[in-house]
């Protein structure tokens, strides 16, 4: 018998706010007109989306879904859906030096300026040299397929610049 799990009052409040904010951002980003806006605006709006999504990943049932994806979906899908989003969120929040996605870069010495072996450092150590991960998704309203590629750095050291 499967136990029915329902969010408590605090979780319900949080989930309502988080989902509403995430989907508002998502819907805006998916509009063609979004990409015509100022690069600063696009960067900070998208940054907010990564932040909200990362907070949602703390909700236990969502962690279960990510674990299920690891077992049932193509390789790297769960990692991209969980770890990568958190790392991007961590990078843009812990290193708030940039005004557009075209400016965002990092290297091992910057990541470890204060302390080594933290989440960003572990992520790049774990995935350096991995092959490109490709995704596609259908945009029903536009009736088109969108393709994405995620590349990992071949090297991860103080001299290797990683663009996000």
C-alpha cells in the first residue's frame, strides 16, 4: 500500500509561491519578445528562475522525482535537472559580478577563493571531461522543437576559464 503524502500548511504556502513565480518567469522566458529585451533584464529574470527552481529542489517529494529520473530517463537528465541548476544558482549568487549571461565566467581559483571542496568545486571535479549533453523539447504553442546542448569543461583548473 502506498502512503498518501500531502504537503503541510507551510509547504503548501511555499509551493504555491514558488510554483507561481517559477511559471511566471518560465512563461515570460518562452516568449520570443523576451529575447529582444535588454540583456541585463534577461539575465536577472533568468537568475530569479534558477533561484526559485533551486529552492523547489529542497522539497522532499521533488527529490524523489529526481531520483526516479536517474533510474528511468536517459543518462545525465536528472543531474542536469537537479545538480546543474543548483550550481548555476550558486555561481550567480555567490559570485554576483556579472550583468549578462555573456559575461559570466568562473575558474577553479575563483570558486575556491575562500574554501575548497564546496558544491561548485565538487560539481566541476565530477563532470569535467564529460561529453556534451543534448536535449530537445517541443514548444506546442510555437509548433517547433527547441534544441539545447550543455557542454562541460574538458579541464578544471586555475587556468581554465569556464563560461556559464
